[in-house]
C-alpha cells in the first residue's frame, strides 16, 4: 500500500467516524420530534449536514482506495471505523462502553492489522 493510499484509507475511516458522530450529535439535539418536525430538524441541523459532507468526501477517497487495494483487504479493514465509533462515543458523547465492547474493538483492530500486513 503506497503512502497516498494509506493516508486516504485512514481519512476514509476518520470521515466515517466523523459522520456517525456528527449524525448522533445532530439527532440528539432534535430530540423526540416526529414526522415533519423530525425531518425539518434533520434538514437544518449543522451536525447532520456536516456528517453528510464528510460522507461525500469519504466516498471520493474510498473510490481511490478501492482502485488500488484488493476489496478482500480494504473492506474488512474499513471495520476500523467500528473501533473509532466506540472511542468517539466515549470521548464526545459521554458513552460508557463496557469491557466487552472494548474487547470487541480490540479484536477488530487486531484483525485489521493482520489484513494490512498481508499486503506486504
């Protein structure tokens, strides 16, 4: 994996975590709204809009990564976003992941490291 592909891959993982975190922050501010009020809140939330913009940039970067790395390696390694989501939930959303969630995130990270090492 070239340095550019590695950097773009890392960016895709970061943008995936950013998007999910931004969506959650925006939706938490909307609260229990239903129907049109919910969708109006989604459409006008700066967090949700920021998450969507992050996803747009992520999609472009992901296309480049997929053009240069086998799918059987790239797609499973993208699971690092699950680990990032656990960490983001803890750091920015006040979530308290238990030991099982941290262990699962650790296993995902270990698996992604094994996949990445298979490229060498």
